[in-house]
C-alpha cells in the first residue's frame, strides 16, 4: 500500500528532479514558447515542498490536494493551473484513505489526467503534457517502471508533432521538430513516481 509518506516523497523527489532539469525545460520552452517553463516549475515545486513540510497533511489525498492548490497559486503560466488540476483532482479521487493501492492510484491519476484534458481542451497528439500523461496512466496498470517508460517515450514522441494548444500552437509548422516542454516535465513527475516506488532511475 502507498501511504502518506509515499506521496510526500513523490512530491519532494519531483521537486528535486524539476530543480535539476529546470534549465533544460526552459531551453525547450525557449524554442517553442516563452522560456519560462523551467522557472515556473521550479518555483511551483519549491513552494509545494515548503507547504507540505509546514502543514504535514495526513492522508495521500490531502498531500496531492494541497500540492495542487499550491501550484495553482504560485505558477502563473498555463502549466500551473493544469498541473494544479492534475494533482488536486487525483487527490480528490483518492478520498481520505490513510493508504491506497497501486491500482487505486492508477484510477485516481486517470481522473486527474482527464481533468487536465477537460480544462485545457487538448487531446492526444496535440503536443502537450497529455502526450506524456495519457500513455503513462495507461501503463501504470502494469507497473511504475512501465509508466515511466511510457511517459519518456510519449515526451520524445512530441518532437515531430504540430502544436495545437498553448503558446507553441501560435508557431504553427515552426513548432515541429522540438520536444514539448510540458510533456518533458510530465515525464519527470512520472519518473519521480517510479523512483519513489523504488524503481531504478
Ligand atoms: P506558458 O505556456 O503559459 O508559458 P509554461 O511554459 O509553464 O506556460 O507551460 C507550457 C506547457 O504547458 C506546454 O509545453 C504544454 O505541455 C502545456 N500546455 C499548454 N497549454 C496546454 C493545454 N491547453 N492543455 C494541456 N497542456 C498544455
Ligand atoms: Mg512558457
């Protein structure tokens, strides 16, 4: 079973990975956006780490709900509300159980990803974070490592895509040939999940 500490660690490992990869995320966003994705994510997840340490939420659902709320209030870009919604909705779906199964997490995360799709109006192939999140959620039914693999593959698969949502869509054909920054950060969050679960990095 995955307990509150597991979810707290998922968020702190995510913050560490985002911090380490922030320059890369910003470089990717410089190519097809406005060069702020790394700083947005770094600021947001630093705030998440801080608020979790201060408030010490007592259930898996409360950890993700608080983290999501914090992202929404600290990240101004498109990614803040989208990732905030992902974590809040996933947390809400987990309810107030003190620990959840891998299968329950997979189901809750699927609800979170569906909420991101609803909020942003994007679908698979639009060159967004969903291109990493959708395959990851599907593979989570198999294992954490399969989810990480699927997210990484999904992020790389955005390179030849034409952006249809968000800032990159303003570039039209010029968005082709670059990896989507949000799909890349989404793969980091799934990598953090697999690492927390004990899989190899
Ligand atoms: P902004 O675009 O406001 O500068 P960020 O740079 O932080 O925000 O995030 C950009 C990322 O957000 C994109 O790479 C993409 O993955 C994701 N994104 C943007 N719009 C959408 C959307 N409508 N649905 C899903 N993801 C989106
Ligand atoms: Mg940006």
